[in-house]
C-alpha cells in the first residue's frame, strides 16, 4: 500500500509533476515511477496502456504484458467498467477525475482502491493521453482459492473445443481422435492461455477444477 490517505493528494501532485516534466523533456517516464509503491500507468488516446510500474504489474495485470493493449484484455472484470468510464471522462475533456472503487486482484482478494486520473494533453506528446495513479486502501474480502479457480475455469472455457480435449488428454484422460501431432502443435498455446508453466502444473490445475466441481473432465 502507498502512503496514508491524507497524503494521497500530495502524492498524485508530485507524480503528476514528475511525469509531465519527463514527457516535456522527451525523457522516458518509466524511470521516474518504477519504484513508486502506488500503481501508476500511462495510456494513449485510444485507451491502450503504454507504461506501467512494477506495483501496477503486481496489482492489476495477473502476469500479462499490458503494453499496447486495452485494459479490458488484462484487467479483472470487476475493474474494467470503471476503468473505461473514467478514461472516457478524461478523453472527453475532464482535466482530472478521482474516485473510490472496488475490484479483485490476481490473488482473488476484493480490494478497496482510490484512483486518480488526469489528462496529459498539456505535455504536448501525442503518445501519452492519460496518467493514472491507484492506491489500495484496504482488503474487503479474501477468498483466493475459489476466485482463482473460477478465473482458471473461465480461461479453460475460452479454449476451443479441440484445445479443451487436448488439454484433458495432456492431463491423462483417454479421448479418441486426438493425435499426438495435434497435442505437440497446441501444447504451448494451451499452457499460455491457462497461465501454467508445465504439463505437471496443467494436470494439477485440471484435477483441482474437477475436484472443486467446475466440471467432470474425466481425469
């Protein structure tokens, strides 16, 4: 967590001034925000993320690389709507917005955030349009195992029917019509979608999903 709530106003002013100065001087903003404890991000006018610091990675990306992507492609669903609405306010002419909101982090915790966004138009660089600073104010609830498994099941359901069958075969089930060539071609893509590093982790994940009632996978 960042500094106390009483210092949030001072923090956003300091970071805003620093980022604006970097952009005006054509210096990379990341170096000035990399080690800040608050989650900091810079977006382009199309809403795609350009720069984030390590705290943002930890709190919001679930291990994904957000560079050049819209927030909806990597943010938890509990955060996407407020992110898009506040972006539209800035891009629609508001100079700053500040708001409290609730969302889940990659650990499955429901968190209370305070977020500040401001326009970067005055900096004069068309690559950068929005500066955002988010601070975790507290943990509302934590049910990490169930929430994380729900997210993994959602990712499993996003696989094509063929890839789901291949994943189940990799985990040890017998399904006719799945060739070894198909398994080798699709293995890495399946592991990447499910965010697991190895076949062993895939097996453990599918067993946990089945044991927790998400589906009968025949494992």
